[in-house]
C-alpha cells in the first residue's frame, strides 16, 4: 500500500503507463484509453471515492452494485485481518471451519422459507453456474435425467462462465463464445415501458409456461430470473408476476432460481429481492453485497428439498471451487452483516427510497428522459429521442450519446454511474445503501445539466 502511494505521489503517470502496458480490463475497449487517461481509483470513504489526482467522485453505482455498506470501513477489514491471523485459509472440500459454518447459518436465518443450505462460491457467475449444475444433478438423482434445460429472459445478464452465459440473454456477449452450454432458452423480460402491441403484462409470466410447453416439460430443469432485471435498465416485475411464475414452476416441476447477485443484501430494501416481491424461490444465487465486496464471495442458497437427495448414501454434489467459503471472506461477510443490522442499513434504504425516487422522477421534465424505473436503491433512467412517441436512439446515436458524451462527462463532473445500452440507452444509479438526501441532491445537480446538454446535442424533440 505504502509503495503504491509512493509511486502515485512521486511519479505521476507511472500507474497509467503500467496499466496501459499490463492490465487487461474487463469488458473494456482498451483502445478507448489510447488518447485519454484510464480512471484510476485509489481510495474510498463512505459514498465517495478518490482518483489518483485526489479528485472526489460520488460512487453512484456502489462500484458495480457491490459496496453496499460504503467505502473505507476499517472495522470490516479488521474482521478479515483477525481471521487471517487465526486461520488464513482452509477449504470447504470435506472440511468445515467456524466462519463458513456461522455464515451459512446466518444466511439461512435471513433467507426466505426453507432456503437453508448454503454452497459458497467466489462470485456471482460461480453461484449461477453452481445453481445450474445443482438443478441438473438434482433431477438426475431424482429420476428425471432429461430435465436439463434452462429458461432465462432476453437481455438479462447472469454472468460470463459458459454455463452462466447460456442463461445470459445478451446476443453480443454470447456470440463470440458460441457454441454455449446447450439448453439455454429465453423468454421476454418485464420491460413494461416497451410492451409490444398486443402483449399484456399478464402474458409475461405465461410466456414461461408457453416456453416450457414448447421445449417439453420433461426437458426443462429451471427458470432463472432476477427480482429486478439489471441489464436493459432495472425492469421491475408487474404485479403478481412472480406468484404466477411460482405456480408455473410448481405445475411443471421446474426449479425457480432467483438470481440476486445484485438484488440481495438490502439493494431493494430487504435482505433478499424475493422478500420484496413475496415469492419463494427454490434457489437464490448471490454475491457482491454479501461482503460489500471487501472480499470476493458468492453463495448459492438451496432449499431443504433440493439438498435432501445429496444427504443420502453415497450421493454428493460433485462440484466445488478451491476458494469458496474462504475463512477471511466469511469473516468479512459476517462483519458486514453485523454492521447492516447494527446500523439499520436496510431501514435506511426503506425510509429513503421515496426520496431517491422523487429526485429521479423530478428529471422527467427533461425531454430526453423517457422512463424512470427500479426499486430500492436500484434505478434506471431510460433516455429517448422523443418522450411522447418513446422513439429510441439508433445504435449509432446511442454510441455517440453514451460513449461519445455521457460516460466521460458524468465521470468528469464527479459522478460514477452506468450509461448502458445492452437494451435501450439507460443511465443506472445504485448508490451505497448508506446514501441519503444529501447524495441524491448531489446526483441531481450533476445529472440535470448533463442530461440537458445531452438532449441538445442529440437534437431531442
Ligand atoms: C444478476 C447477475 N448474475 C450474475 C452475475 C455475475 O457475477 P460475477 O461478475 O460476480 O461473476 C452478475 C454480475 O453483475 C449479475 O448482475
């Protein structure tokens, strides 16, 4: 740490050069940094982070929906350090250790219904991968070996490992890696702002039943859905959607996986997104906010019913990852959850969600703002060419708007958020769960003039 600070202080530009030469950034067009600086974040505190020049930014995306408790929490780091001194690492392959046991029990106590069995992973893709493999093996051991297919939603993101990618419904991410794991099928998402003509909100859940019938109920293992779908811009479920999906899954003996890599740990004002919408999944996949990203950790939380066959005779879930359940990560997760409870972090989201929403809704007077949607501290603003007709931007215009202007300008003016066009162009905001009216006001003060300028540049009607 000291040597990094030294390099930054005494040799400005060194980190830039080293990053350009050696660091392979994820999902990043690295050529974009040929003629301007790579943003290098060196420090964080609360809702704010600081770059290598000491400039402050409001972290309006919780560092990719991760740092739910906020930055710079020495107490959470300390829990990891204490654990490392006591037992730096031991595996969950045939062994257990106290922190993994305590964390599994804690998660089970918070998770809805009979989701009592926790299989740790190192991140979200691994959690999704584990859920897909559990679904397949569960049906094999219970005498339905042909149930292997998976139904997910269009434009949804469920991770990048090949299994998880077969669930991801974003063509541009899938295409470079085809052929994917077979069996991934997709149905419409809950983009109610752009419902195709003739399609009702009620049909969105029915489309899952139709897909199961089309594929053959004996071949479908699971449906994977986020409580609020991130990619495309925070699509919330219509009233009754998940209740109907639950019925459909029961009818066809298909498992319901709630992918809560983002939506758990207070993001929607509850421990789990399924609790916000009142449904009971068979599996929850999660990561990110579990440790507030002070250490990498994910989990697949399965129901007693799914675990039961694996508790018999010679059966075992033949799957695992070396680092999963790492004691340092587990200790950090426990300290994170302690802080959540002690400091009323989830209550903060509940009481401030209306203020956050009101601020975002106040931007609707700008012609470029087509829709504002989301739940909890997880919202998106969809940008349009024409508010009345909902006309969207062409791919080329979207490129000019998002990458040519918004991303850079928001960052330049001190707001980190996401300008994204995996569906129609949106700006996503997902601040740390400790944020409140002061941060919302700051977001508005930065966002409003930028959206005005964006509208002028794009000749929005
Ligand atoms: C819903 C969802 N599932 C899975 C993943 C993959 O998680 P990870 O990047 O930790 O592998 C993500 C990541 O953002 C996600 O949002």
